[in-house]
């Protein structure tokens, strides 16, 4: 296994099979009555977090913490609308949506 170190970030090429792309460190600090972690710029660029983004925090049985963008609940219409508009804003003008192609059945497709 080779470890590539660039700008205090450790890249683990062999771990890509497990979904792990790189490792970096952060320090847990006190912030009011809570603890906080500042997310390094390299991570922010990779996951495309913006200031104020809502995240879910999951804790595994191995006491590992996983952060991922929060997805609105299916019954929260205001949050779903905001999420939809944010996704739609990412679409480029002139982008062609999926088009269904209806042709004559071929081969064993006859019903």
C-alpha cells in the first residue's frame, strides 16, 4: 500500500475500493456548551459543503462519526421545495431531459 502525502492530506489509493479516498485530521474544540470540529478546506471542496448546510451525524457501533448532507423528510414540503429549487438551479440552460423512445417491439419483446 502506498501513501501519498500532499498538503497535510493523506491519500490512500488502495482504500478507494472501500469508498475511502483520503484522510485528514481536525481538532475537536469547545464552542459554548458544545464541541466543534472545523472542516478543513480540502474536505469542503470534495464534498461541496457551503456555509450553513444542514448535515446528518451518524455514529456507528465502532464509535465512528459520519457526516453527510441532510435530506429533508418526505413530509416537510417547505424543505423539499427548497431542496428541489437548489437542485434545479444546478441544471444548465439547454440541458435535455431524458426522452422516452417508443419503437416497434423487437425480438422477444412482443407482448
